[in-house]
């Protein structure tokens, strides 16, 4: 037995192997580009290190890409062949990977949380539980999981900042913005490479509509975060959201072309960034040119086989791209594949099956209807489904694209009373959005309330002049 840098016992052939494992985990925590390379180093040093095999399996499942996920069974088999000499903690990691490969992601997260009861400094279990609670929209579990480990961490422990960043994000997603911002900023002070903590602060500034602060926050750390991996693109997407709300539409398109969709990408984060920004622009009536095409091209690679149905949240972004690019046949194929996944007996107990049923498939149908200009159908679906979206995972800011779709359907369908009501919600929740105030003014005019419309329009002008 050897120890990792936080004193956790590790089954390995040498301290070098454990040190290589630590380096790989550090890179993963910082969303670095070299995690795969560093994992290879772990297997070069110790091909029979059980946690190395688990980590490989985790890395193959995390991106939610079928060709990688298909390889995770081999990593699991390797890890299972090594359990005889492994500790109880390591055996639980193997069981967690097995449950994940089996589609029982909630059992997986429960096992990581169980590991953390006895080993709250297992930073890998902590970060994985955090990430997958987030992906499942299990916000209370995400918050509690981090609250439980915090008393076991002090600032002198390696990796403390990463833990603080995750704790901060749990506050943000449960709308406790003050501690979220304070802890997130502190984590970035400790380690500027902690882009996940930086992302937490970006979310606070987005949720509070602090547009200039939000832009400055990302500008200030751009040099450091540029050196991180693909997740940095999501930060540039966040900055572009602020441009959007300030009606700096040329800047949004420039960020799209030069920062977060510089070329077609197979990465789900990239595809989601691109599709959801184009959707926002398109719904506001802006010309996005032929930009839907390349996003639809990569989305078309993910439509048919059931093995591709790994995360309804991602599927809905593929759907957006295909439907809005006018590629209806491919969009229908994707929808059929989502329904087949829901109906397949093999998936009866899969964690994501109810999410496909309650949110994934209805919103996919609504997206197709939106693209077909069948706005009343969008309204029929989204009126209820908007309240069942949290299990899709992703952030409030990301899921907002479907709330916007509901709103724009109401406007386009001439349902002015509904549009006025939705915009009353929206301007109350986020009073610094100039486009929302303008839309609100239009809806109020349509409802014959010219006085209030004038006040709403003045508010938009005030925001844009600031
Ligand atoms: Fe985000």
C-alpha cells in the first residue's frame, strides 16, 4: 500500500504509480487537456493499478460519447480482475463503475457518496459525485454531498481549492448566490487554473444579471483559462450570453466564430454551446447565416443507434441543430431513437429513462414543432414540461433556452396575454435583460397597456445606455 498526496491508501506497485495517478486527477480537476496523456502514464508505470483502471473507465463514460462509453466495459473487466487485493474503498469504485456501465447512474453516485462517508478526502469520488449529481439535476444531493465533506478539508490540504470550487457551485445552483460568489472567487485566488470555480462565479454573475461584472470576470482570467481544455469554450459562451443581453449581437457572433465554435467539434459541451446560442439568436429574429449547418452535421452523427442515447440534455441540443437547420428527417430519426430508448425493456431501470419520458421526448417534440412553426403545439407541451426540466441536468442558464422557446412560441402564436405573463416572470427574475424588457413592452402594447409598455421600454433603453 502507498498513499496519495492527501494520505489516502492506494493499492499500487510503487509510489511513482500513485504520484502519476495524483497528477492525472489534478489535471482532471482543472479541466486540463492532458488528462488522457497522464492516464497513459499511470498505466505505463503500473498497468495493474486498480484505481488507474477505474479512472480509465470513468474517463470513458464522462464525455457521454458512444464510441468511448463502449470501451468502458474493458476497463471495468480489468478493474474487476484486480479486486482481490484491493481495499474496500477501491472495490466500491469498481462497483460504481459497474453500475455506471449498467446505466444505473444513481447507484453510481450513491456509491461515490458512500465512499465519501469514510473517505471524505477521496477527491476523485467527490468530484465525480458532484459532476454526476449535476448531470442528473439532483441539486439537493449535489449540495448535501459537498456539505458533508467540507469539515474534513482545510486550506493546507492539496486540492482544497478544487473542493471549495465545487462547494461554491452547489450554492450557485441552489440560488444561494452570496456564498457561491465568495467561495468561487476564493478558489480562483488559490488556483487560477480552477476553471470550474471560475465558472461558478460566471454563473452567479449571469443569474444576477451583472453584465459588465460578468464580462470583466472572464476577460481578467482569459489568459489562464485559454490554457485549459475544451471547457474554456463554455466560458467564452458565458461571456457571449452577457453580450446577448446587452444586444451586442456582433460580439456574440464574433465569439461564436472565433472562440467557441471555431471549427466543427464532436465534443458535447461544444455542440451544446453552439446550438443553444444559435437558438437564442434565431428566436430573437437575428440572421445566423448558414451557421446551423455545421452543428447539424456533427449532430447527425448521433441520431440513430440506441447506444447513442446517453444523455437527454445532449440529445435536445442535437435536436435543436437538426430541426433548426431544416433537416427534418434526421430530426425525426433522433426523436424515434429517443422513444425507442424509453420503450426498450433493457432500459426499464436505467436512471435516465424517466428523464427521456418526462422531459427529453416532450421537449424534442416541442423543438420540432417550433422549427415547423407550429407554435401552439410548443405551448401545449412546454406549459407543463417547463417545470420538469431540472432532471435533464445542466445549469439553469443552459435550460433557459427551452423557457425562451416557450416564450417565443407564445409571441409568434399571438398569445399576447401568455407572452406578457411569461415576460413579467422573466423581468422579475432577471431585471437587467434589455431584450426581455423590449419584448415585455411589445407584449404590453399588444394587450393594450401602453403606459406600462412605455415604462418597460424606458427600462430597456436605460440598461443599454448604462
Ligand atoms: Fe455554465
